C-alpha cells in the first residue's frame, strides 16, 4: 500500500465537516415528525422478535435502544439510526484515509455531508441506516483482511469480523446478499483475490455470517418463510409501467438524491478502479458497487425500484471517489459537492417551509404531519365510551395504526383492517377479535376512497356491531396545507363475530 503525505489540516477539516453534518442530522431528527414507516418500526420495537414480515430485526433493535434512552419521541425513535449513520460515516472517512491519505478523508467527508441520500436518509429511522452501518464495517474488516500485514491469526480474525458485519447487515436488510455476491464475483475475476478465496479466511467469514443470521432464518421457518417470501414477491413482482419508465424513474431518483455531477464522479471512480486494477482492495470495492448497482438496474426492467434501494452501492464508491485520482477532476469535484450541498439544503428548507410545487399527498417531507391532530380526535372518541366499555383503535392500514399508536397518549395496542393495504406485520400479531370482549367499542380510522355511505369496510362490519356511526372527518394538515383526510368511525357493541376474517388484524 502506498504511503501518502500527511496533511493534519485536511484531516482535522474532515472530522469537522463530518461533525457538522451529524449535528444537522440530529437537529432534523428531533424536529421533523415521524413518517408512517418510522412509527411502524417503532411498533416493531415494542414487540422484539428475530424477524418481521417486511424486514429482519435490526431496525427494531435500533429503535428500541433509542427510545429506552430518549423515550417515545421523534429523536428517540431515530437516535439509533442517527448514531449508526454517524458511525458509518466515520468508518468511510477513516477507510478513505487508510487508502488515500488525509486529503482523501476530507473528500470523503465532503461527499457524505453534502449528498442528499446520505445526509437526509441517515436522519431517519429506516432499515437502511443499520444496513449502511454494518455494510461499511464489513468493508473496513475486508480491508484489514486483504492488506496482507500481520499474522495469519490476525487475518483470520479480520475475516471473522467480515462475517460478523455481513451477518449483521443481513439482519438489517436482505439486500446485504449483494455485498456477498459482489465479493464472490471479485474473487472470480481477479487473480490475486482468487488465491485469497482458496484460504480459510473467506470460509470463516461465511460461517460466521450464517451463524449471525440463523435466528432470522429460524423465525422465517416458524412463520412459513413469510419475510423472505414477502421480499421476493415485493422485489420481483411485475409492476405497472414499462421497463423504460421504471429505469428512467430510478435514474431520476438517483440524480436527485445523489446529484448529477456527484453520481458521475462516483461512477467514473468505480470504472477506473475496475479497469486499472490498482490493487485487490479497490478491485473488490468497485465490484461490490457495480454488482449492487447493476442488480437494481436489472430489477427496474420489471418493477419499480425504491429510491433508497441502491444506497449501499455508494459506500465503496465514495471511498473510491475519494482515493482514485481522476485527471483534471478537482474543479468537477468541487462543483459536484456544491451542487449536492445546494440540493440537500433545498430539501431541508422545503421540509421546514414547503415551497416546491408538488402534490401535498405525494410530498415525502410532509408524511409525518397531521397525525397528532388525528390522534387527538381519536382519543376523544375513546374517552366518551360508556363506563366499563373498552375502546379499541384500528386503522385502515399499518400507516394509520402505527401513527395512532405512537401519538395517542397511552400508546395503546392498535389493529389494521387491510382491505386495501398490502400485507404487513400487523397481520402476524393478535387481532381485534382475539383481544376484544362482547360489547366493546372500535374506533376505526379509514381513508376517503368512497362516499361515506358506500364504504365497503363499514358495510361489511356493520352487522358485527350494535351501532355504527361516522363521528367526523379530520384533515391531516401541514401548517395551512391540507395533505389528506381521514374518517373516524365509531363502532359500538361488538357482537362477537366478524364478517371477513381478513378484516381483523
């Protein structure tokens, strides 16, 4: 490995840039209301398990750790992810320094601090934060295993750490399989890495990874392989639209969340590392990035790709962009970072004061607003139940159920109806019919898909209750902007039956 000139000022500035970026994430995490997916993961954290229908268990553990310290608050729910994102950022900056010197640390920190996908995404409670942390730790352990220094025992320990990080990444999202696939492809195409593959190290890593993910595999086996089956169906299902539409939507999302110039720099760095084969570490980093990115390009040929899915590809690409010198790239790099920073600032500004002309119902920055008001109205409907009658709360989908559970003062158990929603974790938890008693009340929140008198859910449930009434319609507002509306129905006097089993979750 080449020796790089020391630059204490660049090193200090790198950590300063990273510290400012993390501080901004903390402030955003504390101030922005929780989106429905985040309250959904908070619900998981109240029922810890080795797996869930949508994802493995890491995000639930991250949320649980944060709320144990900071309570059921936006920052508490997000604290684990923010800390995980901070550690991932620090690992990438340190890796860049190890491979490219102090100036590479500063370039890496600048990319992480300014890229919207990193700066904003790592302030949210999502499985991606845990995935990116363990993926970056796997990259760091991989460098230690491949550098060739130290004793055989030390290298074997490094490979065991690769396996540990890979197993933890798989416990965050099954997307981590792409990390293992990228490594395997690199072992196949590079002569030096082929020799490494013949040593015990990679096999030790595989064994450790399988050991770590084993509890989730056992959970899946006990639940009809529901999580793995759901992810396969979700990722491979054919969605509406043409392949070209899916590809253009994916590219557009990446251009917006990474920024055009920065995306070009990351791609050029990966290409240069693969073509020049400078050393095995850069080769395997480039292969991991390429395999991950190309997998989602292939996925988009048949289905829509969520904007955050390709994010792991950028981890090793960031290190390469910071360490692989491209001729006459300094001015381009500065312009790319400036454009990415401007995009990030614009997104943060819009999250505080909306100014971009976008449909409020489709604006992701406003997804957490208005639920507290809805919860206050639902709580009033619970409070006026007759003495001795238990008032349960239900929502049409997991979004309503989890937001109400979070915002109601006593954080009660809630249920979903799921007539129009997708399968979710509530389907695996005890249902209304397994908890309620005869005569109980159900306060049910539904969308406005039809006229109130024609709502099929209410039509189906009415025979199961003594009295059903529409209490009110509540607007979900973000300041003066109305994002959506929900109807609050009160169903009194449960008769003990249920018209359609699938309605009760």
